[in-house]
C-alpha cells in the first residue's frame, strides 16, 4: 500500500487527549460525533485533528478490528479528508472514497442508528460522484443513494450541520448538471431547498469554513454571474477564518485558492 502524502502544515497543530477534549464540541459542532471513550479511538482522533491522517486511519481500523465500532468513524473521516484535499492521483482518490462507502455501509448494517455512518457514506459517494462527473454518477443511481443517506442522517440528527451542507450541495449540483425541471422531477432537487440547507448549516455552526465554501460554489452553479459577488464574499469570509485544526486549515486553504483562481 502506497504511503499517504503528508499534511503540508505538519506540526502546527499539536493536540493531545486533554487539549482535544477542551475543543471537541467546537471541532465537532458540524457532525455531532460523541467524545471517544476508547483509548485507541481517542488517539486516532488526535492524529486526525493534527493532520496525521494515515495514522488516524490505521489506528481507527485497528480499534474497529478489536471490536470498537467507533474506530470506523475516525478511519473514514480521516480517509475522506485525505482523499479530498491531499491525494493527487485520481484513481487512488476514487478508490479511497469507495473504501469509505463500503466500510460506512457495513457500519450502518451493524448499527442503523450510527449517524455518521450514514453521513460519511454520503460524503464519500458524493466526492466519488464529483470525480467521475456528477452526470455520470446520477446515471448510475448514486444520486439517490447520496440523497437518501443524507436525509437519513438528518432524521437521526436534525442538527447535523455537515449533512445540511452536503444536502445543499446535492441540490445545487443536480440542478447544475440536469437542469431545474429534470432535477426536480427526477431527484427532488430545488434551488430554494438547497439554499435553506446552507442557511441551516451556518445557523448551526456559524462561520463553518466548508459550509461557506460549498455555499459559494452552489451560488455560482445556481445563479451564474449574478451570484458571483455573493459567492466571493463567502469565499472571503471563509479565507479569513482562523483554523482550529488541520481539517479547518485545509478548508481555509481551499477558500484562499478559490479567491486566487
């Protein structure tokens, strides 16, 4: 197995168990993940928030293999973040997303109340769909799986801000790729509903960098030139955020890259 690339700002974040616990509720305001009680899982989350994604994945899977189901969540989260931001090879990225989707689906079967098993499956399949093209993914039926998993996430936890962000993105991308009429008739996608999800995500987690970035992307898709000024303001707001961990650092870097492009 090829070693993963390193987080580009290694060493900037130096959480340990005690310091992570103090910021846990802030860092996980988007996904509502409960504080880890298993020592291996806690260590995996420390690695994840410090940008040591491969170590987080490995420890999470080791915990899962020993019978601690929550290890799968941190392994999947670390893999998703790494594949989204740091993996350069497209095939490797897509393979990682499919691995996460499979593990998350198995976690759902083991415990249908596992909120982030539903969310991370949707996230992984959504990113996979972007990689192969959203239109192709919709033709393969992946759109329905993503939407269903996100709606299941929100049925279990209506305040899952990250799921609101992802569902807003779903509505925007479907409309962008297949149009308003087909998007609504076939997938239930509506501009107004998508924008409501972004607004709810930011109500639940104000100044969430990834929500600001995805909201900006959606405005460009949904409104074209007329949405550019609002989108730019959202990118600027995201770019000005002070990251509290490696994941937020990558989100801020994305916002700054969007402004520079």
